C-alpha cells in the first residue's frame, strides 16, 4: 500500500489500537527532503479514519503500514535541524505563556466616570 498524499502526513500516537493524539502536518522540508535523510518519513500507520480515536488497521503480525512513494520526495536543500528545533521550542514556549495584559492604571477607590475621564485625557 502507498501513501496517496505525503504532504497530509501527521505524527500520531497510537495506544490500544487507536489514534490517541495527532499533531499538525509534517514539514516537507524535513520529512520529504532528499537533501536531509535524517528525518525522512518512509512509512505510515494505516488508520480507518484520519482522526483521534480512529482504529488503526492491524493483522496477525501487528500494525499495517503504507509506503511513501519516491515521487513524494523533493530537493528542499540542506537543513540546520538544530536551529529549526530551537525555533520550534521557543515558539512552543511563547505559545504556552499566559497572555500579557495591557498596562493598567490603578484606579482603586475612583468612580468609573472618573477612571474613564482619565483614559480620555491620556489618549489626547
């Protein structure tokens, strides 16, 4: 069996014969790159559906796999994997930060009308 569209491959976690979790789409520059063999995807688990909770296809020997066809690969050029990994880690850290609240003025004890008036003055 062959993968129909390798750009639609995702990393998944399989547990108990089902897809337990699924990430975003793979990056073709690392996973389908003829110039970067270290992280190339070559086979994929076959599932009934492309969603969390879907059953993976198995036979008596275990999981069934589909092969990524040679035509799915291209020359994307060399990859600095360490740099890309650091960028990914920093992006994840940034996305997991609590949202920054805008600078707030302390208005304890002031009425709402007075607080709004102060905001109007600052805006001018």
